[in-house]
């Protein structure tokens, strides 16, 4: 079975704090892709990053960084020095090239307070 | 490139009616997926079309159907609407072919309210 778990339903932080959003996935496939999407209040999901199962390199993009660890089946997302504009719902997703299906987590609502 | 567009953006229907939602993918993208998003159930996969063929289907009743045209535009139809069908319906496109990237690009969604 394939599954994506985002245990944190809602997180509130004060501006400039660092925050980590957790994502744990389950799959039996050896080839798969992991994603993070951001859904601001406007509703449109915005693609943030894609990682394939063979690339465990961490990635940093500005204030965003991602930590992919196959040993713990986790793909966590950290925002450094959070800003009010980071307030959104963040979704982690898994795509399996075996089933050709995307599985989304339930999302984490991040509130950054000024 | 223009992004994914969905029409209409808002829709109000009554129980028992049917509705058709439209999605135009990013130019060159052949895969179109539909999702239903509700506060209680989160993002649920409805179906995916690739080159006019339904390639994947989620666990929704037969009242939910879709199709894709030769220009990759897709429509989703819901017949005999129920109150529980009220949701944000999101369309996503991707290149999604073997060997290519798999990220999906989402449209703004159609918010359907069933009264």
C-alpha cells in the first residue's frame, strides 16, 4: 500500500522563526517521486520541489530546504526565517512509477504570525 | 507558457442536477488529472487522462466521469449532484510520460456548491 502521512495538522510560528514540516511515506516501489506543494489562500497548488527515489541529496532553495531520508521514509521541508507570505497549506505527495498514481498527504496548515 | 486554466471558477447547482467542469492543460502536457478537495477528506484523486485515454481512476462512484480531447483539454462531469459533492475541484497537468518529469501543475480550481 502507498501512503503519505503529514502528522502535523496545523503549525503556528512567529515571523523569522524556522519551521519544519514533516512528511513520512510508504511504498513498496523502488522507483518513486516525492513532491511538496504549497496551497496559499487563493487555492491554487504551487509545485515546490520534486525528488526521485535515487537521489537522496538534500536541497536548498533560498529559505527553503528539503531533507530526504530513505532510511526513515521521510521527506521533510524546512522554512528558514519564516515570513507571513509563507502562510499556506503545504502538501507532500508521492508518485509511483509502478502504479502511475499520485498520493497526497492531508496537508499541514502553516500560520506565520507577524 | 500559460498555466492550467479551469472554467468556471465558481458554480452553484442544486441536488439532482449535473455539472461539467473544464480544464485546459499547459501546452505540451498530455496528462490531465482531476482531484476533489474538501475540508474533511483532503485531496482525493478522481482520475487521470493521458492521450485521450483514462489511465487511472480513484475510488469515486460512476456519477463522476471525464474525458479528454485530442488537444489535451479535459472535461469532468458529475451527474445527479449530491450535497456531499460540494468541493473545490482541481485539475492538474503534467508531461507525465516515461522518462520525463512527473510534477503536476495545478489550475486555480472550480469551487462547486451544491444546495
